[in-house]
């Protein structure tokens, strides 16, 4: 017995449909979702709602032929249960329930299955790459020329990131997102997907994926998002596992050593001492201000410590999703010299760490469900990567790419609460849906070949 939410009807993607056919609208809104995920949260919400309705109607009117195992759905349902339990067991349950409205997207990976079955996967990803490249170029323009379609250079949301360096009027790329962190997260995830498909593609198509990877990497660099930089580095280490075992082990070990050595040089102040007095690049300055001695880093560490104290007082079900008022008493324990460096929006409950944030909001039950969701995705990907044959190059490229991108998102989560950010949340769930769909394509074709 299997859960109907996970069923998929057709894997053939070469068909064309009439304007009044539900398959046409499923395909159309799939493109709509992928395109708008790169610059418009309003477009994302519209596309997600439309896909939910169309997928439900499609499920009622068609005979399902394929499905995901139930164990994949269970963690997602446990996440929903944790949200409701935390809301109902804390003060002001009606207000707590109202804050859950943005979590309706959690089943998007399963809703995407019948939708992705109606499109040409390779063409969809190419369109996605083109739009991502355009947004990356826009982001680089923001950083270099202080050019923004919606913000002026005097806007506090669009200001130099190094105000203490008068010769470095550098701006953080943010595309059309509210903050550079979300933009960096998107560039990282799309870039890793491009690199993976580049290694899977053949012929001239590889050039386009290589170009897309280079452009998105420039966008990521221009965002000055340090956590996304680390996520990109770790994602590349994941992709190195595609190499022969001996080379893969060498690359991973060397990468880990380099990452650890860089962190030590930054924390000890060695990098800052040996780069001062020179014409520093913005990247070096950004790195040298990442140690715990930096005021903003110290403020973030203090937030994490306050978050741990709050979690100890509400360990099982937390305080309720986005219950910012519950965190304010713990802010009082932070010395004023440190607290003054915390932006005003953090006086609530933004802990800059998705794992602490979930444990604070939803307790350890919610954190366990969250980690289980990621665990089933990685297990599914590893299963079908191992079974992919030469003819499944696109599917294998997608599986490797989403594995690397989601690993990067996990790393980024140690410094941001991206999963609670609208566009970043949708992109993470989209990549999970791509993982499930690519694995199903391999499963079905293997089954048909054995029949």
C-alpha cells in the first residue's frame, strides 16, 4: 500500500497537449515555478498554488502507474505534525496556527512529480539555467556598478559592505531578492546543478552548462555570502565523488584540509595580519572579518548561545513557529557591547542557524522530522545514483547535482535560516522534487528493460 500523494502517472516527456488539457497547464506552471523561483516570491506562490490544484485534479482523473515508497513521505508528514503540535501546545494557539500558512509548500516535491512528467526535463533545466544566468549578471552589475532597479545606493538595504574601507565601495549582489543571502543560496544551488550536468552531458551542450556554471559562480562571488561560499566548496567535494575512488578520496581529504586550514588562519588573525597594508581584494577583506573576534561574528555566537539556553527550557515541542516574543527574555543575557551589533530584526528570534531555529520553534521533535526529510532524499539519491547506467546520463546528472546542491544548502543552514525564507524554501523543495523524479525515471526504465 502506498500514499497517493507520491504517485506519478507518466514519465514520457515528449508529448504536446492542447490548451484545454490539464497536462498543458501542469507543464506551463512547472516552467512558471522554475522561472519565477529566481526572482519573484509572488510568482512562486501563484505557481505553487496552481500546481497543487492541478496535481489534485490530475490525480483524480488519471490512473496512477508509479509511486514513491511510503517511507519517503513519512518524514514530511511528521514535519507537518510537529508544526501543529507545537502551535497547539503553546500559548495563543490560534496566532501560532496563523503563522503556519507559509509552510503549505512542504508537499511540493510530491506535487511536482505529475507536473515534471509533462515536460521535457532537459529543456526545462536549460530555461532555468538561462534565467539564472540573467539574474547572476544582474547581481554582478549590482556589486560592481551599484546598479539596482528597485533600490538606490543610499538605501540601507543596498549599501557598501565595507563602510570602514573608504576605497572599497563594494555592494553585495542580491538580484531581486530581499537579501543577498537568498541570492547567494540560489546561485550556489544552480551552479552545482550546472557543474553536475556538465559532467553528464556530451557534445556542444557541455559548453552551455560550463558557461552557466561560470556565470552563476560570478554571481555567487558578488553576493559576498560566506556561508554560501562554504556550501559551494562542500558541494564541489560531493561532486568529486564522481571521480574514480582513488582520486575522489584524495580530493575530498585535500579539500577538508584546505577548508580547516583556512578557518584556522582566519580565526588566528594570520590572514588579516599578512594582508593588511596591501591593496586588498574585497574577497580577502570579507574572509578576514569572519573570525569570532569580529563584532558581527561575536554577536552571532551570542545569539546561538542564547538559542541553546532557550532550547533547554523548551526541549520537546519548542515555543511555536516564529514565536519571536518568546526569545526576547534570552536576549537580556547578552552583554550590551555585543547586543548592539545585532541588527534590529534579530531582536526577535532569528538565530542565523536553521537547526537551532527549528529546535527553538518546534522542539527536538521538529528538528528530528526536519533532519529525516533530508535523510530520505539523500538515501533515495544514493540508491539511484548507484543503479544509474550510461543511458541515464541526464537523470544521473540531476541526482548528483541535487545531492551536491542540497548538501550546500545544509551547510548554509548552519549560518542562515534559508528553509524559512520564501524563495530559498521553494528552491530547496524543487530540488527535492527533481531528485525524486529523476530517481523514478531510472526506476521505471530499469523495470521496463527487465520486463
